[in-house]
C-alpha cells in the first residue's frame, strides 16, 4: 500500500487534524529512513593502504581524518540514519570512495596509485581536505599543520618508491610502470 494511501486511510478514520498530520509525518519519517539512494551503508575490516609502505603514524592520521569518507571503515554517526541528512552523508561517502578508497588501495595498479598519491599531496598541501562541512561536525578530524606535512612527505616518499619499483621492473615485458 503506498504511503499516501496509508495517510488517506488514516484520514478516513476521522483522526483529528493535528493528530493526522503527526501520524502522517511519523509514517513518512519512518519510510524515509528505509530509503538509501546511494545503496546500503557498508563497512569492512580491510586495512587502509594495504600493500603501501606507510608509517603507522601516517595511518593513524588517515584513520582520524580520512577513513570515514575514503574507506570502507566508516563510523556512521546516529544522524546518518535520519533522512534527509542520511542522504547527504551517503552521497558524500559514495563520491569520496569512488574517487579514492583507502580500503581498496591494493586493487589500484601502480600508475593509479601514483596518480592518487600526487592528487593527495596537492589536496593536503593546499588544505582542501577534510572538507569544512565535515570538520565542523568532527573538529578532532582536522589534521594539525605537522600532520598535514607528515601526510605530504609520505605521499612524496611513496611516489618515489613506486617510481623506483617501476624502473626496476621496466625490463619486464608488458609492465606499464609509473615512471614520469
């Protein structure tokens, strides 16, 4: 039975107007909690940056500042289950994961990892992440200047490592490499 039919049936039972509005709002709110335009919320225990050479201190910074949007280890706050806020959050996480998913790092080829590291370096250097709307709700997620610098230095070192691996394997037939 469609939602509007439920509300119409309620109206036929002669519920007083304020009660009718409250009842309809309750039915709509309950139904909207079940609607997930970007799919169901998913989580996994996959480690961040599997296969990368990364300092545990950098991993801790990424866990604090990046994993909620850019991994499958999202900690969903209570308000992420209440529409329409849930739709906005799910959209942001969906877009973030489609751009960079730290839980699926090992699935990117070396060239893609190199490109993502270059992009991450630029974003960190220019302080464009995490987004302001995220840090307003999660002020502890904003990296300190030293943490931004540590991430930046790691991205540079990891790109150099990937480039040297590509150079070492350049004699292998069919290897695309990442040399630039």
